[in-house]
C-alpha cells in the first residue's frame, strides 16, 4: 500500500521473508515507490519497507518498522488496518508445497 492516504495497492505473493526483509512477487507493470507498506494478511501485520531491488516480477525490501494490525494503529495507518479487516474474512491461505 502506498500513495495518498495509502489508497494505492497491488496484490502480491510473499516468496521469502526473514526478520529483516522480504521478497515478493507481483506484476512488473506495478511501479513500486522507494518506500511503501507491505501487509502480511494471514499474520495480521503491516511492515514499513524500503525497496532494495526489483527484477521483473520480483522485488526485495528491507523492513523498517512492524505494525500489528490486531491492535490500534496510528491514524496514518488506519487505511491499512481497515483493508486488513475487510480482506480477512474471505482469506484462505494456499497450501504450501
């Protein structure tokens, strides 16, 4: 999520994640800004991230700050929490394997 009032977003798949960052897959047609918010839907967490690299449909980022969406968030992050609450009821994790 990014842009004015975090109103812009794109679906992605988290391909790899560590304590310090993540690798995501999303269409190379999506132009990512240098900083944005990555929502981990099933974990109920949003990360403030810095884009480190982009190669085709893959992008790597470093985490700057973690925000649990199960708790109250600062007003600027309320659009993220609202989106998470709206998306969670229909979310079904894909089987690993």
